[in-house]
């Protein structure tokens, strides 16, 4: 079993189609909607966590892309603004996956995007607003 958090952008011609319902059934997946913004005749945004067999997760994402939905890992949307970061370390204390940690040699905060799950805790606790999320 595996899990993927992804950001999906639906072109306006697809927002009224049951695309998620179909892939969940076809690939035997569970899903959790983390964020959604869908308006008729406009682009739709869906932040989704999919859970299932690893091979089925990959097939589902490929299926989404082939239907015209843009899909990307959620971690690509979490960024650190280096010019704002003071390396205070507050984010390190709260990061549940250790995507943010202190380099002992330099005392600088390191951000490993591939470990990030997009929980946004770092965004809320950062006193300088150096951590940002954009969809």
C-alpha cells in the first residue's frame, strides 16, 4: 500500500465530469480531499490524497494526465523563500516528516521537498513567512 498527495488542475471542460470517481473505482483506491475549488465554466483545483497499491496509484495518475487533468505532487507547491528565512528553526520543531531540519555543521535550516507532505504547519508557524504554499 502507498499514498500520494497530488494537486490536480482541471480544465473548465472537465470540471463537470466524474473523473475522480472513475479512477477510484477502476484502480481500487481510497481518497481524501484536502482542498477543493471547483466552479462551473472555470478551471478546477483539487488537492487530493490517494491511497492504494503503488502500481495502481501510478496508473491512476497516468490516467488523470491522459484525460487532460494536470497532476503534480503536492510537495512541488511548498517552497521556502530564502530571502525571508532567518534560520530560526521554529519550523523544524513542528515538521512531522523531518522535511525541515537543522544542518549541525552550519546551523542552517535545510528543506527536503521530497519528504514534504504539504501539511502547511511550517507555513503557519514561520515568524518571517518564509514558507509558502501556492496552488
